[in-house]
């Protein structure tokens, strides 16, 4: 599954570039789990991250964002 690892790293880089946040992305079929290192647990930020990452996929994904300090 080398392709998924590359995509996960690409999405992590997008988090850094677009939102200035470090994070971890794990993809399992249609589920994309995102853990962002931030003390700010902002719902609008989470929604913006989900929308931004969804742009990288042609099919709809279930994307969850959680914040860790």
C-alpha cells in the first residue's frame, strides 16, 4: 500500500502549508482520520480541513478531524 502512504504524507504536507498545522493522516478505504496538533479545537477549522482534504479525492470520503494538544 505504498500509494496510500504517499497520499497520507501529501495530505499531511497540505495541512502544514494551507493551515500551518502539523498533523497525522490515516486512510482506510473510504475513511480518512486526521489528528491535528493544536490547542484550538475550532469547529470551523475542522470543517475547512475536511473540505480541503476532500478536494484531493475524486470520490466522497468520510473525513474526521480531531485535535490533540
